[in-house]
C-alpha cells in the first residue's frame, strides 16, 4: 500500500516554478536558449534532490516502513 509523502506537493511546486521561470526567461528578447535549458535542468535537479532527501526510512522488527511513495514490505521468515 503506498504511503503519502509530505514532500510531494513541494516537489510539484518547485518543478512548476522551474518551468515558469524557464518560460519567462525564454520569452525575453535575445534570450539564450542554452542558458535557459541549463538553469531549468539545475532547478529541476535541486527540486528532485530536496524531495529524495525528505524521504525517511524506518526499519522495525516487523519489516521495513518508509514514508514516501513506496510499499511497506513485511519481513520474510
């Protein structure tokens, strides 16, 4: 069963902001498309990095419990 991730809305907002910034930068006269793409890549990488670092994994005697979009797996005998 998937477990909800508190960081998922923040990831979505960060990615949306990155695309909006790229759109705004790219629409300016004389915009450098290579620079816009480089900044978009950096912004998305930082958003994903922050999301991944927000996931907390807890190990218990009954199996592995994790917060995030993962499945809880019981310990096999």
